[in-house]
């Protein structure tokens, strides 16, 4: 690299630092050209101006727990977790002012002191940063009732392509005081989008969740630029501060577990339960139950009949214990005609017991051998509820036909299914089979009227499917949005809009994976196994090499 951006924070080009940031969650290993840890918004401004001047791409990164490859790349990885930790709660307005480095867990811990919370609370809340969650329009189990991140974002402070800082607020017109990128969008792109409203509405999926592409449909409805930045995966600029809406915490909570014997009943049961206003309806598929049984035997499946094809875990939140007990009773009566078995949890201990099954699979998958690594390549499809059973059956059958094992779970109430693929890496041709399965499943999602990403974003994993999902005219509109905010293409290239690269290239598994210093490679694998994404990657780089495991530079 010929020039240093002269940050007040950290900027490193040594192999160990670059190797430490070569992976996130998901399937990719891409060694960056440098790593930057900015000290504040002034550093972000300086870094963006340098990148524009030198033609260097910038890859924003929070905890590194994103699944779809938006947090790795061959340019400069910018670790935003280094930004000063701002966390201020306005109880009266039910809002929080936070820096992007604050995690959902930190926010909810502080908000709870005021009887408040951020409802889109993913399972990764312990380490998931709010900047990352906004950038992917993230969700969680409770998004069934409370929505994904988008409606909870009130305002964003952002750094645009020329290093300018601007603040865009929901419900307020973007004015001339905002950076030039906003003026370009308003002048050159917004009129085109409004004239294309019918095309956009026609081609956007009618699913309960969607984190694929730029949210042109949400922007048309609100006329708020905030809605374009939410879910943009760092492709339009950096988020340097956020203002988040909060909601009162519920007084009472209860859980109902439903065992179903037929996938064809799945959509019907879920649709019937929605009328009772559950906060979450989570799915554990037969493939998930089989994995637990394989590791823990039938003891791991207490209260689950052997003929079960799917388990639904249904959450209810109400203002008092009597109301929540009534809701669970109503749900049991509604689901009863379809259920093989019903189990209720009306207090915290019973709730933890029911949730133990859902928690069992993650350590099992993480502990698999190196030849049987979990691969998240078809892990975020979302379909209309009435087609959920059809979609799950298709995944099972397509995987079986190719000799591949899958583990399926997710958010049944939203029709959003996550899939862990467990290929045998010692088997000849595994990559060809995985790629073929990805193509088949993505085509089926689209055929069923779904979206390739319900809550995790496109990243570089799904970018190549956007034209298939939306059609070339809508993707051309996506490019207009990208060009207005990032005319030089420095922000996260290859994410949402694809680059010319072979599919499923630069993986972290397989014989052609980029070589890393061996101790760093082991440490990154341990982070993957344990979910230790809150750990600083520079601590890996700065640790004394335990075996001198140098690798060739990448």
C-alpha cells in the first residue's frame, strides 16, 4: 500500500493483523490488504477521503458475526467496534442515542433499567453491534410481532463518499445541509424511483420479512432516506451514530411447545396462531431433531413424539400473568387438532427447560469435526407462510438427492428458515454438490414468491441472485442508488451488487482456502465454535506466535 491514511486510531498492514480479519461468521476467508480501527468520526472522515483519493475499497465491520460475507473483503477492513461507546437513554421519548459499536445486549441491559427494550433481539445479541444490525435490517424471534430493525431506527448520522458527515431523521425531509451524496440521490435518483413505483411494487416479494437488495419499497412508502440506509450493508457509507426507538418491556411471558406430525399442516397452524398475537413462533424441523438425537439420544428429545416432523415454540407476552395464561390456553386449543403433543411453560424455569432444546443444536454443530464443517449457503430464505411446509420439504429432498445433510430451524411465524449444511469435505465433488444445491434452493425460494434473505442480508453470498429475484430493471435501480451515494465504488464492493467472481469462491474450508498463520487460524476456528465474536481480532494478531506458524502472504 503506497500511502498511509494517518489515522489517530490503528492502521495495520502486517500479515498477522490482516489474517485475524480474514474471516467472520459464515463461509468466507478473504485476507484484506489492511485493517483500520478508527478512533472516532474524524478518523472515519479521514479514512474515507484517503480511500477515495487512492481508489481503495473499505469494508465496514462490527462484531464480525454476519453470515453472508459482508464483513470480509480484499480492501481495508474497518473495525467499527473501536469507535467510542456512546449509550444514552431518553426514557421520556423512549429512544436511545448510541454509537454503532454498542451491542444489542448492552443497549437492552441499560434500557431495562428504565423498563424499556429494543424488541428485535437476535440470538446473537450478546455480541451483535447495532451498526451491524441496522446495516442488515436484522431481526430475531420477536420480530414476528415487533418487526425487523427498520421501524426502530429514528435517525442516522453517516459519513458519505467525500468524508462529509450528515444526519438523516425519520419523518423529516432531507435538506440542503446534508452532504452532496444526499443531494445527488434527491436530484438524480428519487424521481426515477417514484416513476418506477409500479415496477418496484410488482417485483418486491410479499413476505413478512425481507433483507435483500435496497429497500426501495420501504422508501416509496415513507420517503425517508433512513429506510435506504437500513439494510444497505455498508455499501452507501459508514454509520457513525444511531438514534433507536425503544419499547416498554412486557410484564408477563409464557411459552407453548407444539409437536406436529405433518409438514403440510405447518402453514395452517402458524396462520391460525397469528390471530392470537404471539410474539414469536420458532421452528425446529425434523432435521434439527435428528441432529440432537444423534448427539444426545432420545433423552435430548423429551416431550417430543417420535413421529414429529416439526416443533413450534410459541412465545406470548402480555401485561399480566392472567392475560398470558389465557393466551397460552387459547393457543393450545387452536393448535390442538393438529398437535401430536403440547407442552406449556408458564414460569421462568419451565421456559428455560423448553428453550434448552433450541439451544442444544448450536454447540453440536460447532463441535463437528473439521471434515464436516457447517456451511451457511442456503441459510436465510423467507417464503409466504402458506408455502413454508412446501419449502422445507423441498430443501430436505434436494439435499438428500445430493447426499448432503441439512439442519433446518428458524422463524416459522415469518416464514423465515435457516439452514446449516453439513457436507463431508473428504468427499470428492462436495463443492459442486453444494453449489448445485444452492442454485436449486434459491430458485425454489423465488418460485414460491419468497426472498433469498429474510434477515441476514445479501452480502457477497447472495448478491448474484438478486437479478433472478427482482429482475434486471429493479437491479438497475439498485445500481442507481449505489452510484448516487458511492460514485467511486469504495464502500463494500461485491456486496448486494455482485462483482465478477466464481460463485462460492474464497471459502474458509477446503484445500484451496487462503493460508493463515496456524495459530490465528486455530483461534478463528475457536471463535466460530464458541460464538466468541465479542473478542478483539487484534488480540489474535498481537499474541506471540505459539509455533511460528507463518504462511505465505496473500
